[in-house]
């Protein structure tokens, strides 16, 4: 039984342990009038344990689906969309005055760029940067393929139109330009000491432009242009992901350079140069959508000395566990 469902059981156990520890911490601190981070508890006593049980079952089921390479792309799209819908539904309810749907009871701009810009502006390494780096340590670049609420919309937009993805021209220069705009802009705003409202309007404008990029450019190019070019978090991630031991590589001895994997990559990480170098490009997020398209099974995961399916199973187990935990805590 354990051998057959090993990864599902491990992933479910991780989710159960983490959420239980969080829940017990809040219960112990109830004397300080802390609200539970688990939504169901805010509506009825003991609800958190019901929600935890349901999420553990969900984790077991999703790992079982995604453990098969041919199912990965389909179920990644489903789970990522579910996460985004849950996040923004709770945001809308919070905006409508239902404060229980806000984790802290306070409203913050849900713009990924603020993970970088906010830290620079405040000169403080706060909750979101710590959360972001913790996911990198555990699961590499999975933030940009499983855990970002904006990313799911970018993926849907880029996938809505049939045809081959278009290669992104001047990708490196554009990525670093947008990153510089966010960092320098945050420094300038801090120096000018503008009002909180004016700073929020400027930050919100950057987010609105990002939404327009998703709707129009990503859709037209059939490529995740927002995540691969516009978002500064993606640019930072392509470098800091190497603090994580997981890697993806292309096996030289079996790869035929057929390029059949290229259309499956929405991050522009499997172009001609990448295939020639036998490793995905910097913008690779380890999503695994390309694996089923490779007829020679040359695209593989590795972690330390573990390679192939075992390494992929470990990565999926960790990543889906993070996804399930985020699903429960997906509020602002």
C-alpha cells in the first residue's frame, strides 16, 4: 500500500503536518484574539480541522493525477486555475466588505511585482519575500508555474489561441528593463515620500499594465509574456532558483534535436539554442509540460544523484504540497 501510493502519502502528510501546526499555533494564541488563518474556522468552531482533512484528500488525489507525465500539463492547468479562482474570489468578497475573507483583515495590492518593489520601498524583508524565497528553497521555480495567482491567468491567455508560440525577441534586455523600472521606481517613490494613496495608484498602474499584457500580448504571441518578460519576480527567480537542488536537463545521448518539445513551452525556455545546449533556458520553471511531448524521453529532472522519474516524483510531491498549503492560505 505505502509503496504504491508512496508519493501521495508523503505529500498528504506534509500538508497535514504544516496546516496542523499553523492551526494549533493560532488556537494556542486565541487568547490574543488572533483570527484563524484557515478560513472555515472563521465561520464555525472546529471548521479548520474539516478544511484540513478535505485538503489532505485533495493533495492525495492531485499528486496521483500529476505523477503520470502525460497528465501533468492538463492537471497543472486545472490546479493552477483553481488556486487563482480561490484567491481572487476571496479578494472580491473582501472588497465587498466580507473581512473574514482577508487573512489579516487589511487589504493589500495583490500585484506580484510588489514582492520586489515593496521590499525595496520599505527597506524591509517582509512576509511576501520570505514566503517567495521559502518556495524557491523547497521547490525551485514552482512559484511561476504553480503558485502565482497572476500566472494562471497568463497561462490561460497564452493557451486560448491555437498555433505555435512565438519566440520572444530581446527577452533578456526586456526582462531586466522591467525589473530595473520596479526597483528604481520604488527607490524614487521612497525618496519623494508621496502619500500612501498616490504610491498605491502608481503601483496599481503597473499591475493594470500587467493585466493588459496578459490579455493582449500573451494571447497574441501564444507565449506567457507577462511571466517570462514583464514580471520582475520571474526575472529574479531565474537566478535565485539555483539555490534549490532540483534541475531539468536534456539527455544528450537520446535527444534527436527534433524540436517537438518547443511548442509545449510557454516560457520560451526550449528554443533552438536551449536544445543545442542540452538544457532548458533560464526562464524554465520546471513545469514539466514538455516531458510528454518528447518522444525520446530525453527531458528529465534531477536532484543530487537522483535522476529521471524518481526525481520528478519528488519534485511533484513537494510542489503539489506547497500548492495545497497555498490553496488554504490564499488570502491577503
